C-alpha cells in the first residue's frame, strides 16, 4: 500500500512549505506530481518554484487548461490540474484537498492542508479515515517553528 503523510500547515503557507518538501524529494532523486486546484494556483506555484535557488533549484513543468509544457517525461516536478503521471513520478502531492482515484501508483503521497481553515482540517480528517479503511500506511506531521515533527 501507499505511504500517505498528512502535513498540517500551521506555521507557514503552502507557498512556503511546498518548496521545502520538494527540495527533499529532489535530493532523494524522486520525481513528483503536484495536483493543483486551478490555473491560478499553478501559475503562482510556478513563480514560487522558479525563484527557489537554495539549497537547490527546483526545475518543473506544468499542465493546465489550454497549456502543457513539452517533454513532461523529463520533468522532475510536474504541476497539473489533471489525474496524470506523465513523468512516471513515485511521489504525489495533494494540496487543497484534491485526491485522485488511484494513489496506489505512487510510493508516497504528501497531503498538505491549511490548519487555519476548519473546513480543510475536517476534510483532511475524512481523507484520513477513508485511506485508513483502504489499508494505506498513514502518518501525521505537525509543523513547528523550525521543522516537521511526526506525531
């Protein structure tokens, strides 16, 4: 079964937390798909990721309404609105509560949710219950001032 980590954002925004986690995936030489909620979020995250240079650069491609970057199979990070895995990623990031039907194609799923939004927290609890019933290996990560702590 897939390992699913729930990341409770309480200290930083998604735009601050996601690049840090993506750096770790790149350092592990794992390809990643990030499922976004809309075109604006992809554009915003693209801008954020292109500006990350320390400790490493985060090259990526994207697929949103009326646009898809060329050569998705070469991209270490793929931002998308669609249920797709064109870069043969082993890691998958869920943001804003979206979830795909088949997470079994991934080794690891990162479910990031806004701890300041009660609806997002409740929705994350529901995803936790469903994934637990399906038999996935679940972990919960709480954000501290300096790092993530497994609870």
